[in-house]
C-alpha cells in the first residue's frame, strides 16, 4: 500500500508464523520485508548489538538484559516459542548425578550464561530444589549477546578450540544443556562453524514431563522464549504499529490453531504444542500482558537473582505499589487505585484497548475495586504512570 510503513522484520519460520511469512496474513498498515536469519540466534545478537532490524524475534532473557542496559527497542507480549524446563539438562551417565544438588562442585556446559534455557532451568533448580548456582562452574563456549553483561566469577570460557560437545564427550563436563543451549551444537551463530551435533545423554529428570505439569499447576508459570521486539523509534513515530503487529501474529496463530485442533498440522513442533496443550489449555502460545504477567515476573525475578540484570531497580519482582494506596479516584460506581510497577514489556493485545509506551520502564495498572471489595484488572485501562486521566 502507498502509505504503508516499510519494516525490516527478522522472525523464524514456525507453523504459526508461516501465514505471516507467506503473505496469507497481512500486517495492517505495514509493508513487511521479512529477513531470514539462520540460526535465528544470530538475529538476536545483530539486534542487540547493531539494532539492525525494525522488528525482531529475540530471546526474552537477552531482551531484558539489553533493555536494562538501555537498548532502544521494546518488547510486545508476543511469544512465538515456549517450553518447560525440567527437561533439557543432560548428564553423563558415569557422573553420579541423581539430584540437582549433585551438580554443585561440577562443571556444567551452557552456550552462554544468559541463554534463556539455562536461566529458566537454574531458576527452577534454585527455587524448587535448594540448588546453589554459585557452587557450579558454568562453562561457556560462545559470547554473551549483550557485551555489557558482567558475568559471575563462576562462569568460565571453554579452552580455545574446544566445544562443549567435545568436552562433554571427553568427560570434562559432568552435564550440559541440550540443543542450541549447549552441547547439541558447536560454533558461533555469527562467527561461523555453527552446526548441530548429537547429544545422546540421559536427562537429569527422567520424569520431566510429570514434573513440568505439576510445576505449572503449582506456579502458573509457562516459560516463554522467542519474544517480538520493536525499535523505540518505530513505536514513537507510529504507535499503532504495536497493536497491528499483535493482531497479525494473533491471526496467524489462530489459523495454525485451527489446523492443530483438526489434526491437519502434525509436524514435530505441532505435536509438541498439542502435548503442551494438555497442560496449559487450548492455546499453547498465549499472547498478551494479563495472562503472561506471572511468567514475565518470574523471568525478570530469576534473571536478577542470577546476576543478569545490573541493579535491583532493573528487577520487576512482584507487583509493588508506588507509595501507598493513595489517590483513590471514584468513577462509575467503582474506586480506582493507581499501582505502579517496573516492567519491560509494552502492552498490546485483547485486554488492552489503549496502546502505551513504557518510556521509563514503568506502567500503571488501574485496578477496579467493586463496591463489595472485589478487585480485577480494568480492561483497556492501562496508561503511562504519569498520565492522570482515567478513561
């Protein structure tokens, strides 16, 4: 269209993004220039370091670290990959590791300390099993995407020319993360030599699927991975673009969900999400702020605990009031209290009818307090925290 905004967009191809990539679903008001980056991990680094794309899929931990260091892009609550993390940490069968605490005092391989898979898994081990991450030597063989990140002293680099896969095979590591997070690949996503390798080792948790389902029932946390970010300058110039992107991703996902439920979609990734639906419900890739707040909070909290965000102020943690419950504002038979909390995500989605930009990483939730004392999120009542008007 003549008046469309042209955007360079780097996202991976999944069954639920294919309708965007092949043109079946159009992003309203946008001429999309889709750029394929293989592996997508390379796009994460290029976005963080060169801000190379207008819209990009990056890892959520990479994003919150980059944002904490002032990266000029903001995330939308669009998560294009998800999984649980009791699975994916592999151990050598001769290492004698039967419990997470057995990892303490050992060397464990992870591609980079800030890899989201490692962050989620360490968080679970810390919170659920009394694991002390500082007592493990974390061995990495790649760079951190965010150059400013200062690593804990117990993170060391693999010897020059040695991959984690080789070190695991030779018994130099007792455990390692699978696939792209560690011993299932070698080489750098941007420096060359990237390839997939076999990693046939037993899981730390043989009954991971049962543990994951129980953990979800207990916590309500559903770990997200691929996260969509947009340059600040794009949001500043065209604030409607966030909602337009959200709507297009949601429409593409809806087409895929219909195929998934009918059985037409049956690739390996489809079967993975069909299985996850048994745990999390009909939509295995939920978008939006409201339904993802517990997960966003959990990731930001564990990233801080693992020394990945630079200061306590960069951590979201639990919902915290700014000052006291003052400024009650009455309207339409309800009382509203202004509640501020730090956040890294810009709201867009079905529960929000007003787009806002998190210019100082703080937002206000206006909570509706019904006459009988019930509290709920006010649909469409999200505003910048320094804006006084109530819709």
